[in-house]
C-alpha cells in the first residue's frame, strides 16, 4: 500500500504535472498544455481550499469525519483521466480512468489510516472533475508521439518515488494562522491535535515539525 500511495505524493505529482505540460507543448499541443495546467490547477485549488476550511471548521460544521480531503486521490484521478484525454479517448473513458485512479489511491489512503472514506471520496471526486475539465478545455488532441510523453512521465515518477513533501502540516499551520473558521463567523473547538482548543496556537512551529515526524506512522492526513 505504501509503495503505491507514494506515487501520488505531492513531491512526485507536482513535478509530474509540470513535465506533462512541458511535453504536451513540445509535442505541439499547446492548447492541451494550457488546458492541463488550468484544469489541474482548479482541481488542486479546490482541494486546498477545502483543507483550509475543514481543518478548523469541520467540527463546527458537524463534519467530524471530514477534516482533510485527499490530495493523493485527487492527483491520481486527474492524472489517470489526463492519460485517457491524451490518448484521444471519449468522455466515458476519461471518467472511467479517473475513477479507477481515485479508487486505487483512495483505498491505499484509507488502509494506511491517512484519510476517512469520506475524505478519500471527496478528493477523488475533485480529481475526476479536474480530468473532465481537462477533456472539455483541451478538445480533441492532435496526433502525438505519446511514447515520448509516457517515457518522461514514467521517468519522473520513478525518479521521485519515495520522496515526501509533507504538505499537510504546513496547510494546517496556514489554516490556523488565517483563523479561517473565525473569519467565517464560526466557533470551532478543533486544535492542532484532536481534542485541542481552537485558541491553542502556542508552539505551532513545534507541532508542524512533530507532524512531519509522525507522518510515517500514519497519524497525519496528507
């Protein structure tokens, strides 16, 4: 499970996104490159925005099982669906590919204890929507030398596999620093750890470092 889920870590996915955009442009599909960046950007921005809100407002909204939509599931869905788009497949094939990617990685996140089923499903849904947006924005792809694209993608994925960005503690730190829930007019009793008060921001830097160390044990939800 760990081996598979690491392919969807931000340390792998972000360079992969840039590589795909670059290769699409080099291969002559500039519209596809721009559509890819726009669709993936919107999908990831939605995941990030929900992470910021739910990190502090989840309990106040009555969403105890929804604290951090899975960015891994979103990335897997968008990437798998993007492959189907580059292959010139129809919308249903894009939907199927994106859904399969979301399901596989989502199950690994649940199995490893990083996310609840609701969080994995929400992240996967956002990734699927990103893939469909890519198909809609990009249109029909021209004939491409796909072997070069896939060679680059596989090379980047294998080269960076096993690396971790540890983005989740930083996102939580930003969420509490911005007082997102307070800005929305809600009172939250969630702290940096489960059971901590929303006002307990002392030692936040130490907590971020601790979260990074605990991540390997499955206690933090990237």
